[in-house]
């Protein structure tokens, strides 16, 4: 593990039927080659693509009975 905190690995948490939580700040590269950034402490990335603010999770997956799949 690096001694400098800025060089430590980012923590990524995969949640059941929900978003992927990533310690920020983050830069997300999208399929079309563009990128979006967030400087938040933790960001929620949409795993189901139902979010109106994709790639950020807006909890749209909760509107279905079976969760995010």
C-alpha cells in the first residue's frame, strides 16, 4: 500500500439490487468517449441504466418490484 493517501486504491462497493458505490472524486468514461466527473466523497453509479441522470444513480431502480437487474 502506498504511504501517500492520494495514491491509495479507491474503494468500490457493489450493492445487491442497487448502485455501485465508489469513493470519490471520480472520473467516469462513458461508452461514447465522453467523461463526467464528481468530486463528492462517495458517488453512486447506476448499475441498471434506469437512471435519468446516468451514470449517476437517482434510485430509479427502486420503482420496480424486483430491484435492479
